[in-house]
C-alpha cells in the first residue's frame, strides 16, 4: 500500500476536527448548517473531510464564542477576517459594542451580588438556625418592593 500524500495527511474527519478545535461534532454540523463553516468536502463513501483552513476557521469561531460574541457577530467578524476591502474599524465597532454589553451585564451581576450579600448577612444575623419558613430571605424575596 502506498503512503499517504501530504494533502491526505492534512485531511481531518469530523471527529478529528472537533478534537483539534475543541468543539463537538454536533457544533460543527450546526455551524455548517447555518453557513458559518462551508459545507465539508466528502469522500467517495460520503464521509466529511476537512482541511487546515477549516480548522483555522473553526478555531476562530470557537474563540469568538468564548468571548461571548453572538452568532451574527461571529458571522460578521468571520467575513471581515477574510476581507481585503473593508476597514478594520468595523471590527473595532463590533468589539466595542460587545464590550458595552459585557459591561452592562457585569453591572447587573454586581447589583445581584450586593442583593445576595444582604440576604446572606440578614439570614446570618436575624434568623440563622431558626425554622426555615421564618427565614428573612423568604420575606425579602416575597417583597415586591
């Protein structure tokens, strides 16, 4: 039997691509379905095969998702990442907008944290050790104010 050619060595099955990129195979299928990844080439038997470009693109997509970019933002960023015609300012605008969203969520989480800290402090100082139904946390949660 002949040895594999260099291009055959570079070919990855969906499982190997998933492992190399740190995603699951259903994720790859989903990204293909919605057009974030191009449809895979197929072997004569119909098995999906991928190359180095697919791994690079999938890794880029995964990293975007790790940073919390939404699918449509990833779609825009992926398009911009291969564009020679568009200014990178658009990338900055997308990232800046996402940063604002993250900062707003952090502010909400900090407010939630402060509220939970108050609940815990009240429970510890007022009713800890008493009957559960008398816990001040329940009263605070039921308060509409």
